[in-house]
C-alpha cells in the first residue's frame, strides 16, 4: 500500500514538474511604441492567472523579413502595438475590478508547435488586420480553442482599403484557416458574455487614441469603420471561443487610461468589456 501511494505521489510530482518545465518563462520583447517600459515590482511573483498576448507573423514579413523603424530599430511586428503599456494597465485593472489572481505582466505566446500555448488559456491578439498565420499556426490555434481556450482579438477596422490594407479581409484570410466551417456572428445584447460582471447592453465605439486626438473621430477606415462590431465564433456547445472586437480599439482604452486627454468613458468601457470576457472564459 505504501509503495503504491509513494508511486502515485511520485507520478503526480513528475507531472507537475513536466508542466512547469513546459511553461516558457516571462520575457521582455521589443515593441513598436515603447522602449524600456518599467516592469512592475512584483513581475516575478507567481499567480493563478495570466493573460497571454499572441505573437504572430504579419503581412509585412515579420519575423522572417528584416525591416527598420524610423528610429533605426528593427521592426518588432504588428503584434506589439500598444505593448506592454496596454497589457500592464489592463492587468492592474483586473486586480482592482475582479477577484482573479493575476500576474502583473503579460505572457507572450507564439504558435510554434510547442506545448507552451496550452499553458495560457486566454490569448489576446491586436492589429489582426495585419496578421498572416501559417497553416501550422492556424492548426495549432484551432486545437487550442477546441480544447477550451479563448481568443480575443481587437484593433482592426473597416472593409475598404485603409493605409493600403483591407483589414477585415486580411483578418479573415487567417481566421478561415482556423475555422473554415464555422460562421462568425454578431453577439446579441442578451448573451451571457455581456452580463458576467457588468451589464453591457449600452456599448459604443472605443477609438484609437492617436486618431481621436488628431481628428476627434471615434472611427477609422471610412464609412465601413463607423459601426463597432462585437462578433464571435462559437463551439459546438454554443460557448464563445473567439471574441472579435472589430471597428474599435480596446487596447488603446487600456493603454491610455492614465492620459487626461483620452476620455474616461472610453477607457471605462474597455475595462468593463475586458473583465466580462475574462470572467466569461473562466466560467463557461
């Protein structure tokens, strides 16, 4: 009996050790907008929940093709938009507005064929109007989602050309690789995802900060960018597994929540949407 107990404990210990070994450690990455953004004092502390940010290949050739920014730095990829300021402001909000025991820093995840993505149940992708998933990456994202993962994407606009790119079409080029058989639908106001923590029937467009500061407009990409779309893809049981935030920029709402030029109502809604989506993922 003691031998069987000891063996069972040993197997459980080995399994836990294997999981920990599979998790890639936190790493700082170069970003488009920020250099040497300060780390929170507790960034190494262990917590129960982590929000992962998806690092993806994009239509400009990242990471294979070398390009440079205007300041001479290597182009770090569109996946780094608003990063890491947006992530760390958001996670501070998670601590204040929910009882989710979250890390204070993001985890960057790549669909590289390893098991790492399966350690982080919630993925966030920004500027997905510029992503370009490989077939292998799309297959792994599909597997991640069908296993119960959750993917939230944000900050892409319109159906007409915008800065030379049709962002919805570019998004769909990769998304249909992930789920060619599943429809994208508008999320109705009564859906549980809008009522897990806050009641969010009255939603409005959250604008990108630079565009708003320059023009006073909340929308981008012309007429087809005017209406915010809260869309989703559901699994066979009706659970939302992909939350698609189109014609809005929730990331800028989090990023600029401490900027007095950026109206509070936009950041407030961005935080409430994020909290609802995270709680939904944990409870559905």
